[in-house]
C-alpha cells in the first residue's frame, strides 16, 4: 500500500483526524513501513481549535518546584500579555525537578524529587485541562521513577528523556519514554539519548524533539554541550544535532515551531540565552541575555514569545521574563510567580510542537 501527500486518516489511538504531509525531499509516495520518518512523509493532526478560542491567547502553566521545600502549586499566565501569575490549582503530589509538556488541551507533569521521602524520586504523571483551573489528576506512571528529565511534545505524543534515579539504581539514564497525551496510562519506552545525563532541557516542533545540555550526578560533575534530536512520531534512538555554546546544565528551553531557545546555566551561573533552528542541524548561536545570572527555572512559549519563570539567583526567585523568539536580544520583565521557587516544570497550549 502506498500513501500520497494530502491523504486523510482517523487515528484511533488519539481519536483525531490526520493528514499525510510529504517532506521537502519527498518523492511522491511512501510505503506503510516508511510512515513516520521525515524523508518518507509524516502524519500530522488537523487542528480544529486554537489557544485564542480556548483561553483567549496562549496560556502558560508553571507547576511544582522547591522554595526550598517541595511544592505542589500550579500558576498560570497569558503569554501574550504581561503581569503576575495567578493560582491555577495543585499537583497531586508536591515535588521538584519535575518535567512538563502539553497538547492544546492538556498540561502534563512527570517524575520529580520528593525529598525527604526515600528514595527521593517518583514515577507519577499528572495532568490538567489547560482551559480550566483546578487540581491535577493522576495520568499514569513513568517507565522508571526519576527526576531532572527533559520533556517535549507535539499535539499527540509527549516524551520524557534522561534523568536521575536515586537508590537502588543510583545513576543517570539515557532512555526516553513517551505517552499519548489524549489518553491516560503508563509511559512506554521510546529509545535512547546519545548520552546518559540529568538536568537536561527539551523543546520541539510538531515533528522533531530536541534534548539539550545536562550533567552527571556525582561531584565533580561532568557537564555536556550535547544537543540530541528525535522524530516525535516514530520510536528509536536520538541522533546528534550539534552543540551548545558551552558544556552546561540546569537551564531552561522553550520553542515555537521554528526556533528553540536555551537560557542560563548551573555550572557557573550565567545570563546567556542561545538558540537553534529546529529543522536544521548545527550548533547553537547567541541570542541575548536574561536580566540575572540564574539557574533551575523552567520555560515555555507561544508562537511569538518565550517565557522563563522562577529559578535560583543566590536564593529562589519569583521573576518571570520573556523574549521575542524570532528576534534576538535581551529578556524583558513579564511579572512574578505567586511564590518564589525553582526546579519547576512549565508548559503551554501554544508552544512550537502544536
């Protein structure tokens, strides 16, 4: 059986209508076995809604964190405006170093540290409906309990990559697990990153996920300038994308459909923002600067703005900053979180994967 660009199907897993799109080097038809690879074409969901219809603009959510005690709070903002965050609800479990992604309708948080509980890890996945407010609901569980992962998604599928699993398996992991966001249930193995690491970040377009930076778990730490990428609609191991400006970790990444930004660093805290073009391969380029040399916040985006929330600058901070993703330049003040904290997870209903 062959499939031509423009063909439609109803995906019974996601319960969504999809269209088959050929890539730039597409040659006309693709066998069923080739579906999912960029060269062979790709099924993409047909969107029937938008952040403007759902929430009056792209809504960004920031959940969990340390202040320094672990938190279950979820805040939200309208990314198109500026101002202070508003209380949304609570996660099902207080935790920090958790990871987050989203579809247009659901925000997801997975994993995290739960100190002083031992071992200091959870495999819990929560979700909320972004257009409403209220407490999170249990979604399922990760393949393994861990924290410090990178997370990214498109409208259909979300990925958690890497991370640290304390006792009894005290090490970093290189595997990636995934969920289908419209369903509930446990995560499934996707493949492996090129390097096992924790405190990495991730971002995505609708077809490609990128995992950036990270470090080892034992002091003296080894930091990485690694950028990996995967094709979100397939399963398999990550490939090398390029390198960041330096070997770093514990920063924040966000993207629109074209560009991903990465801000700050744990290894000698910095205010540097850098960017990559997701559809290409290559090294990161300087973008501009944050207002302070910080670390351990989280980030999300609309089609035009990247937003960096919270973090640590000699103490936990409540600052929210933003940049215009398709330009370059320094960040500007957006407002404040409802609570100063870091090690959070952020998502939105208008990021680059949607």
